[in-house]
C-alpha cells in the first residue's frame, strides 16, 4: 500500500497545473468589536506557487492574519478563522483585537476587503485556539481552555455581544493542547482532547521506556468528547467521553450525507529512536500511517497500544506494550481507519465537499490539509499539501490524490517552510478555502465555471 501511495502521489504531481499564488494560539472573551486590528508584519515575498489539478485556480483571499488554524464559512460567504500564538512567533504577543478573524469579500472580487478581529485578547496565558464551527447562526470557537459560542445576526461581520461559555475546563497542558471541534445537526458538540505524550510511556519519548499500564491519559485525553451545543456552563468531565484511543484528532468534521463524525489522526512518532532494536530509521519514516477515522460512540481506535502499519494493512501492537512490528494481539479488537495516508504528514484540517461547483467526482469526498512532517529523517520530509480522498456513502471509493501542493516552497521543514496548510472550509458558492498557520495566508480555490 505504501508503494501504491507513492505512485499515486507522483502521478498526481506530474498532472498538476501550475497556478500563481501571487494575486492576490482565562476563559473570558471580550465583546466583539468592529475595530480593524493591526496585521502582523508582512511575510517576505514568497517564491513558491501552489499547484492544482487542471481547471482549478487559487487566489489569495487574505494574508498575514496571524497563525491561521481552522476556518468556517457562513451562508453569506463570510469566513471565520481561529488563530493561535504560534511557536514560531518570536514576538510572543497576542494580536490586537482578539484571536478570531472575520473576513468578508464585500465587492465580490475574490479577496477579503473587510477584516475584523474579536475574541480573547492579550491576557496572561492566552494563546487562542484551533477549533471553530458554524451551526444555525452560531459560531463555536475554541478559546484557550474553553469552547464559547457567539450569536451571529443581521449583516454584521462580527458578533454584537459577548459569547456564552459552552464548555470550560479543557486541559491545555503537555503535548497536543489544542481542541478542534465539530457540531452536528442533532445538537452535539464534539471536542478533541489530544494525548499529552507520544505513546504513553512511563518516561515520554525515552528509548526503551515501557508503556504505562493502564495508560492514565485515556481517562481524560486521547479521545473525543461530546457535549450539548445548546447548554452553557458545561464542565469537562471523563463521563462525557464519546470515543477513545485517538492520539490526536486535529481534523473533525460531520459528513453532510449521513451526519457521521469523522476525524483525522496524527500517528505516533519515534519508533526507531525509541526502539532501534526493532525498527530502522527508514522504517520509522514510513510508520505508522496517518488515518481518516469514522467515529462511533464508544469506539476504541487503539492508541497507545496499537498503530496502523500500511504495508500489513492492519493495526499492530506497539513496542511499548510488547509489540515487535508484526504481532497484532489486543489490536484485533480495535477499530481501524477508513483511509490511510503516508506517515508523519500531519493531517490537520478536514472538510467534506457537497457543493456542485467542483466536478462531480469531488462530491461527498474529503479534503484534508497536511501540516507537514518533522520526523522522517533520513528520508525527505513530506506533506505540506492538501489531498482529496474520494468517498461514496462514507466509504473509500478510490485512492487519495494530492490536490494542492507547493505550499512549503523550497524547504519542507517546519520552521523553514514558506507556508503550512492547517485548515480547509467550503464556502456557500463551492470555493475551497485553505488556511496557513506559518504566515497567516488564506487561499480561495475555485474551478472554471464556479459561481
């Protein structure tokens, strides 16, 4: 399967058409305002242009808006983006006006001309967030350790009042502190709680350290929690866990067809570094697969005991729990992925396409933004792209295709890449928006004949 993925990626890359992109992170939130915030310093001129399949065009919808994570598009075309205090932001300052960015293309020329900020501001410890979702005229946003809800109304680009706190007490400590979210049509609010560690070792990321038995993180981390989207003041509790064994689901989305919840999972790291007697560094660069999961209530997806080997096409037992790279053991009872992708690409954003503006083959499929790898050495780093995964009634109907590429430019390294895709959102006219948390750019992708 790995070789097949490589062949497909190569074929996709060779078929892409070059398109110029030069056109152009307390729980208390402040009331929204209509003041224009100062933008971060302008990015240096980018030498990279992103590539797309024939018939598609990319333009810059907004630029230098801060570390842009996930986005949500309103029925009127307004785009809302959650931003965070990036680890690469050397100023360590929160943006003036708040971490949430509202974007409007008022003259319909394909670029946002009204840009407003609101939400949490520069209080101690505030670092913004990743998660954001729109449902029934309400905007749900991750704001540090809380999920808040803003009422949207009229023609105002930003909310008129302070938000309601829907969930509070979310953990922000350790690794994977962000909280992606999704809201379904039945009034459920789903929140990801990523693991604090790589593989629940007694000593995290330490060679030869065994896994904790039981893994204490599974009580309050490494899973998806469900809350009511309409109730205020809900506190985070282990009892609200919806699914478990998910190391870090950075992308959450509800399928528009059947209302099922899907998630992208970041696979574990450092098989060779921590278990050199079992894995070579080349093998570690290709293991484990990144995953697209269909989330079911009570489902256990295996972390930290299991990881997905794309060559064997199955979950296998992790070395921290006695695995040797081949043994399945307890993993036979865990839930596997719907689709898999190359190791360490880091799937961040997930969105389903249900519009008719793109060709029919895209209908019902998933767009996934890959943030890019840091841990594939000595193999080249990969990812830094957006892929399309065909689906039919929620089941894979073909191999994934690299849809948009070239974001990183000449250097596919986290701190050196020009741009790193982080979120995707589909607008009411069928355009695909792609966010970048490296330099704060937002692209708008359309197809010939799109309205």
